[in-house]
C-alpha cells in the first residue's frame, strides 16, 4: 500500500452497485443532489462553508484507470456495461455552491450537483468527506477568531489531526477562517499558507543547561526567535532569557516571544510579563499553547492576561467538542421531477433550491429565506454557479476566501458571535412555493 | 495543489528549525524518543495499538526531493549544512514497538525510535499523527466488538471521516480490531479488507415506486442483496420485500438482509422480523445503521432486538466521544544520558523502557510493570524490535494483527470489557530502577 491513497475508489461500495443498477434500468437522466447540514451541533451558532476547492479538484480529476477498473472485474458481480461506463466516465455536470467563507445555517444547501444519475450518485461519499471536514474546522476556527479578536492565532494541530489530509486541510480551513497561519510546513509549500514554529521541550531537554538550548536555538535561525520556557521552571527560564538577551541582541538575534505550554497560563503570563519588562524586554511577546480551545482563549483574555498569540492544536484540528456535522447529500430531483427523503427524523426539502439573505440596517444578518431556484425572494442570493462544461467559473484565491470569511464574521448578529449557544434559531423562512411542492410530493404514491 | 498531499514536509516547522540548530551545535548523537498516551480518555478502559505499519512505511520512504529542498531555500533562514543534510537524509535508525493489536495502558510506550537526534526529532509529527489516529479508531472499534459479540459489523464512516486518509485508515484500524469489513472500496483495493454495501435512499427516491427500486437493485447484483426499507414506511416496505421475494428468488436472487436506518430501530426490527418470518423469509437478516455507537449496539441487543449486523459510521470514524488521545512522543535519552520532561502535569518517565505483562490463572491480564529495558521484570515483555538497518523485522499480515487483537480482547479483565468506565486504574507497577533514575535526574541542574 502506497499511502495516503485516494482517487475514484475512495467511495462507498454501494455507489457502484447503484450505478450498475441505474445503468441496467436505463436510469441515466439528470439528477440533482444538494449538500446541507441538518442541524447545528451544540456549541455552534453558525457554520462557515469550506472545502469547495477540493471538491471541484476532485470532480475535475475524476477518471478511472485500467487498474482501478480491474478491481471491479476481480471483485465480481459487475457487468461489461458498467465497466465500460466507468472507463469513459468524466464529470461534466454543473456545480452550484455558496462560495467558501460564507456563513450558513441548517437546511441551507451549500453545494448542488447536477449530472447524470450514475455520476451524481458516485461522487456523494467524497463530497461529504471533504465539505463536512473543512466546514467543521473552519467553523471551529472562526470561534477562536471571535474569542481572541486581533490576536495571532496559529494552527498547531497536525499531530493530532486524523491523518495526513486532515492535517493539511485543517491548516487551510483555519487560515480561511482567520487564523494567521499553521505549523504544518506542507501547508506552506502546497497552499502558500504562512508557516510558524517555535521549539520543542525535547530540544531543551537534550541540552544539559536550558540556557545553552536557548543560545543554540537563537543562533540557528536568529530572526523572530520564540523560546519555549516551561520545560523546568517557567519564571526561572524567563529570567534566563532576560540574562541572555544582551549577548543575543549583540549577535543580531531578534527575540519575538516566549512560549508557555503548561500550568496556569494566565498566572504564568502575568509573572513572565513582569520579568520581561523589568529586564528591558518589553517588546518580547508572550505566546501560549497547550490544549487550548476557544473557551480558554476567551477566559485568558477576559482576565487581561498579557498574551499576544495562541497556538491552537488538538481541539481545532479534530473540532473536539463537535467532531462531526449532521451533513447530508440528498437527491432533490430526478428526470425533472422533484424528490424528497421522508425517513423519520431525516425528511428533506425537495427541488433545486436557493438561499436569500437579508440584512438589518446596521449591516448584520437578519434572516434567510429558503426557496426554489425558480422562485426568487427578497435578499441576496447566496448560491452561484461554480463549474459548468468542465470549466471552473470565478476561481478565487485563498486570500479572497479569507477576506470573505472575515467580512461574514463581521456581519454575524451579536448573539451569534458569542461562544454560548443562542437560545433561538437563526430566522429562516421557507417559501410558500417550497412548502407547496413538499406537500404535493407527500401526496404521491410510493 | 495536488491533494491529498503528504511526504516529508508533512511535519511541523519547528522540527526543521531544531534540526538546523542541532546540526549547527554539533548535536547529532543518538537520541531515543518514545510514543505513549498519558491517560485514558473518558469512555475507554484500554487502548489497542495500531498504525505501526504506516509509521514504518513512512520511515522507510523518508527522502527529501530537490523540489522539497527548494522550499527551504525559498523560505529563507536555512543554511547549506542543513540543506545538504536533508538531501542525504534516510531513516536508518532502530524502531521498537508493541505489535499492532496489542492492548495497552497509559504511560506504556508503544513505539521507540533510536536515531541521530536531528532525524529522531524530525519524524515526531507524522508518527504521532498516524499512531494517535489508528489507535483511537482501533480502540473505539474494539468497544463496538465487545458490545455486539459475534455480530456482523461494518465500518460505514468514510463520508464523515476527517479526509481521505482518515477514511482509509479507519477501515484498516476497525478491521484490525474485529470489524467484518468496510464500505470503503479503496480499503478493499489497497488493503484487501472485505468490502460491503447496500443501497441508498436516493436510489429508492429516484424511482416512482419503492417496489421498482427493489426489483432493479436486485437484478443488478443478485448475490446477497440487502434492501434499504426505511425510505417511506419501514413495515410497508418489509411487506413489499415479502411480496416481491417469490419473483426475485425465481430469478436467482439471494436476499441477504433488509436494512433499517432511522426511527426506533428495536421496535422496527421486531415488527420487520415478524413480517419477514410470516412471509417465509426467516433466512433474511436485519441489518441496522443510522448514527449508531457501541452504547446503542449494547442497548439494541440487550432488549433482544433481532438484528444480525450493524453499520457503524460517524461515531467510529471520528471516535466521536473521544476524538483525540493525550498522546506524546518524548525524548527519553540523548547521547547515552537519560532525559525527562518535567513540565507541570506533563512529566515523563525517562530512559529506554519495556513493559512486562502479568496474567491471572484464568489467562486474563492482571497487571503490567513499567521498567527500564536493562532491568527485566516478571511477565511477558511487550515491546519488540521491528526495524533495524533499513530492514523491517517480522512483518505481519493484517489477518495476523486481527487475530492478535481478538486474542487480546479475550484476555481483558472482565471489568475492562464493559462499556462503563472502570472505577480503578489498570494495575501498573513502576520498577524500582526506573523510580531511582527519575529521582536522580530531578536532582540534576538545568
């Protein structure tokens, strides 16, 4: 196994079984599927759409190689019509979506796929896999940004992320949502995301004297050095930095900050700040890490702890308090007929939909309308075409997505900017036409 | 960006900064790092070691290409000595580990890396990334296996897993821990894991009549068909299966099961069982899915619900109740000198360690001893050499790892087999020699 492996076989077996059944039954007409989230997890007042770029890359590159097709021949039960269809398959459908960085709410589609049924079905698993994860992380990161406005926030979560792709895409999603950068070098190399790093406890421990570890570290890369000072005694180490500073500054070293990674961070930060200030290092900042989440960021800042930046790791990269979304990709229309899932507790709104957003006089979001695409409502439509005839439309840079996310966060209603769960749902109006279509479908035989 | 991307840049920036500092300071002697978990998360009475095979593949393939080295030149601050070292770097160190499938407990190393300091440091991030995730999933899967002994369990989590690699490795880790297979085709193609699948609601919805969807589906792949029967009315659909069965059986279709995915699964299972039995389909099983976890499996079986198998998805693939482990990779020795981290709440046991396991008369695990490798204790040593001189030692098949995990689960003490948290920690004795070494290190200056 060469890993991490991906490609067109990264999907659920039933997609292929259903594809063969559709082909055998001649059901290859146009299908419309939409991706949406059924409800907000506890601890989330809004979500940020993310992952579309990866979805469009996946769709654009969807090709089955001969060795992949050979797997189906070995597996058995797949016929020649199916195998030939796979060999010719390319994604040539239409994609509509909310642009990445857009704030959205439950039952609002953020992606719509329009393609022949076998293709639209096939792509379900990977589309959910990508949109679910990046949206999850962007939404968690946005909460950190709201809890620590103006602070320097770095994604430190690669090591606890769920595998390679999660580490890389968490860097992307958190940067999109307002983080300053990541510790993951690959995210710098592949996605041009700013990369930051300090030093590890092991570096200090490998030296007999902590002071020597600081001197060696500063000499190696003298610009914007951050010393990790909690390996033994945090305040004693802060004093060592002060004592060492004249020598280092004489060698052209710039000391950016000291990092605290354990213990009572607020208490240490206050003490260390006094030591640094008394030692003439007022310009040296304090950077904190160590199991932090948005609540701890808020708590540390609410007591006025003199901290300039935070490394947020595990809780961000696994979205620890809400590690999954109730996300779905559901059939909305087949061969021109609207469709609807009616299973207990999982019913969906049918048809090709659009979301219109309304704003209050102060510019904040005041409510959305969910409607059929063919039935416009007041407000700004949020879903736009993004791929057609194998061409991506209006491709945006990560910087642009990041700007959009910042603008969206600024327009959140005040109550939704808080970490605490809102008592009331975000206002969402379902259009008359959509309600009528739903009722009509429920009267049909099955 | 071609994604999912991985490779030697999938690590934290500070690893490279520290490497350069080590090289500049001439600190390239042998270092020993160990990976362990500090404490069990709530809801876990034991852990199952997993991910070693991926770690060894990573170490074996660790090479920096010229384009990767060019990134450091562009980034700036890296010197020629460092760039040359990267260009020549291969992992030629030693690896010791607990074999995959072994049950382990907090503070017990499951991996030890012995290599020149810059190399041993570099590999930290990806080693934690892999071992943390696969161990997390294997441990969660083992709880499902214990909650539903003898049942057919399938990993359905790909779509909610955190990216591509997480989906693939969750299939591996859950199969290793005793699942019967996965829905992820790539896991079949790449890892020879049995792949299973049913049908989706969209397939039913795409047809005007539910009955036609069953007929089309059965015709497409007639062996071991599973019908999804909860799209509209579960019991009515069960009756449709009964009504359709004679025709299908006449066409050579074998109906394996019906799948329930929503509502009160126990209540539906009892009713559907009666309908199938009354219709002469006693041999058709009931398979359940829909947001299940180990607690729901236990509850469904404790009321005697007639269910043969379960698809477990999101809760498994993200280990939803414990989406991360407090896992660490810490320096234990440098240049022949034992080392120890002493930060508040994060102190570690120093030196190269071994774990000895003791068993009660009935064969169940009765307690472990943590000791220095040089100081054997009673019991069976769990850590063995697995890589040396660029050669893997004693490579095992996934089937062998799966057998080990099953044997290990069978030897768990009774209280630890239950889903409820054990009131007492698993007995772990720390050897006298290890305690003395720790105290001696704490008396050293720093």
